[in-house]
């Protein structure tokens, strides 16, 4: 299930890997269209648990990039760093522009 939240944050909840992949791809495509219009933010995909994700425009991600992070990668006792993207180089993907 994809749930639309304010400020173009899409929430995905699903338990089956195939459904998760399909819905994440749909959510990223939706947010990508907004990113291409605004040209100021990149896309951040956050895994909050094994069955819950969010996809959002993020000023912490450079325009033209998509980054992934796991919410639990950040230590809980680290102040003000809970929303800092924890990104591996292989997780970075350039934005694909529609022809």
C-alpha cells in the first residue's frame, strides 16, 4: 500500500519483496517527476523496517541523485543526526530523465 503524506513523502508498507520493489519503483517515479520540476532536491528512500519505507524529496540529497538509507543505521543516542542520509557509494543512482 502506498500512502501519500504531506510535502510529497510517499510511504510504502508491504511484506512481499516483489510488491515492495514494485511499489518503491512507482513511488520513486512519482517523486522523480516532482524533482524534475523543482530541480532543487534529490530523492531519499528510507527503510524504516522490513516492511515500511518512505520516498521523499530531500534537500540533503543533491539534485540528480537518489540515495537510500536504513533508519536503524543511525545510532539512537546521536542528537540531530537521525535524518542524515547514511549512503553507500553503490546506493547512489542518477536521476533518469524521461525522453
